[in-house]
C-alpha cells in the first residue's frame, strides 16, 4: 500500500533522513521511535509533502506521490492527514469550525472566504466529535479546551478529510499521562474500527509497545530496527537511542502505572476535571 524507496532528505551538508526503504503492505498501526533529531518528523513531513524529498520515492497504491504538484498534491494531502504535537488549531475559533477546516481541500475559495459549510458537513463534524467524546465542547473556542481535548479536536479535523492514512507527529508529547492515554486510545480505535493506516512518531517505548502492531526505530536518519513490539527489548532500545546500560525506560514512560501514587492520583483528578 505505502512504500519508501531510498527516501532521503538533506539540509545542506546534513542528512536528516538517509536512504530509508520501507514497505507497508496493509493499513497497520505503526510507531516510529528514536531520539530527538533521528529524522522521525522529517520522514512524516515528506510523506505528507510538507517537505520535498532530496532523493528517493514515496509510492501509495502503486502511484508515485513524491513529486506531485498543485491540485494533485492537495488531493494527496487530503488522503494523508497530519496531526501535530502542538495541535495547529485556530485558538479563537469554535471547535466545530476547527473540525470543518478538514474539508478545505474540497471547498471553493468563495465558500472558504465566507466560512460557508453545508449542513451535512456540520452534522458530520458533530458526529466525529461525539465519537471522540467531546461533542459537548463544539461551541467553545478551541483555546478554552485542555491540551488533551485540543488534540482530539485535531484528530476530528483529520477525520473530516476522510483520509486513508493518518500521520501523527508526536501527538502526545505535550500531554499528561491520562490525556496521552485517551488520545492514543482514540488513534488505536480509529485504526481498528475504520481500517485506516496510522503512523505515529512516539517518544516513549511503553506507548509504542502498547498501541502499535509494528515499531520502527530510527537513529541518525537511518532505520535501525523494524519489528514487533515484543521484539523491542530494552537492549534493542539502547541501540536505537545510542544509550548505555544506565538507560531507563521508566524515566520517560507515559504510563499512568509508572507514576508514583500521589502523581497518579493527580493525573486522574486532572483528567476527570476536563473530560
């Protein structure tokens, strides 16, 4: 379904992604892990065509999408929705309008200028928000929501595109453990129920093991691991991150169970206050 053939991205003399070759034959739930600067975000940005490849190709269902331009490029980006760490919502706009921005690729310039949406799209936006447990937040400004709620709005906006692939770039990096779990549960459910491919850059091993069917490890722009969550041992993780024997997974865990009792209680209270 999706293939990368020696995909490379250089910034001047620096190589951010170095001849990555991968094949995704079916719509799986895939996690990409690696230290900061490993090339994870650059890889996803090339897939979505927010950044152009220096060399190599990206193909989807047998079609080369590496060099698409204009309307063809926009159509590909509609099929390949992107979710960002910092949500990328319009803070002063209400939630449902932010979700409706997922339809911009198929709307006329005039309709976009006057913020005109068909009733069918508005109803669908509310249904998606309801599916994600935040329909009650629809009339509120996005800036009034918690971080976890804002990320679910961003997921809803992506679903409005009806994409075949969802790319999530560190979707839980700025969230507390409870909201991180809610967001990852939502992404996993979207994969399971809709059959959509989800590729997520993740910064913790426990999250990759819990939610992903396949884990890819990157180091200095190269793929150094490609396997199942069960194969992602602590020793393998040390190699991916270039760490020594003092490497501890618990220090970066997003699992609620990894917190001490007072911190766990605070996380649960905070989550209950905003759900």
